[in-house]
């Protein structure tokens, strides 16, 4: 695994240990996502959910993000994230949280976020849980982009309860991986008059 762009382009990242359940985003998919994001990454606040090795947060920082929060439930993977951050000199710009996304609670420091990357274990529907959390106030800026990765073979529609809160803006297919980009639909607040 290597950083595909920015100030750390070509630098090697430590991957998960053999036998680990983590499945890092491939270099090709990471590069494609950041080509789509383009200059929006500059000075962005980034959230990397199901962070694994932290590659998405690291890629964002290398390309100009001002800071990131990486959320990963596995302690060994959190140690790998910290190791990768230290090796690249990014440790001061990332908050690593060892948490289960399903129990994360309120928006962490660094919120609201401009860019969010969700790469959960496949076929468990955890992307929907993450989108449910992110739909709450305080998590996202008004124009935040949320990228979700899933296996191409996993056919699963967004639950109706989320469909009224998220708009699919684009979808891409890269080999065995599908990437979808969502934006939050603003909630209409009633006029108190």
C-alpha cells in the first residue's frame, strides 16, 4: 500500500497483519476517489469511519486536508494507524478514536466534517448505520461529501428511513468495489411564526 498523491506520494503504508479482517482500500480506488474529490480536499476536515490502516485519512492529509478523525474499533488496527501517521509526520493532525461506529454517540472533535469515507466490513449493512449516525446534527458541513465503499456483489438498497435524508450523487464501479457518493438532504425546519 502506498500513498497515491500529495506531499507523501509514493510513501509506503503499513498494512493489516496477515489474517486480519481489515481490508484496506486499494491504491487504485483511493486514487480514483481523490481524483473525484479534487481540490475540495484542500483545508477540509475529514472523517474516516471503519478506518482500518488510516489510508483514507492519510491520503486526504497528504493532499491538503487540515485535519482528520479516524474511527476504528480494533485496537491493533488503531496502533497501525498511529504507526502510519508517525512515519509520515501526520500524527498531530489526526485524532484516532478506538470506537465502534454503532456506538459512537455525539460528533467528535473536528466536526463538522467536509469529507467522510465509510469502508465497513462488507455485507453487514454497516454503511447504513454510519449514514444514520451522520444524518444527526453537528456531524457534517452543509456541502459535505460522503463516500461509501461496498463489494460489487453486495446488492442492498438504502433503507427507506434513510432515503429521505440522503441523496446519491454519483456511483462508480472499480473491479470488485463499488463506490457511492452521498450528500445529506437538508432538513426543513418549521417557521416558528
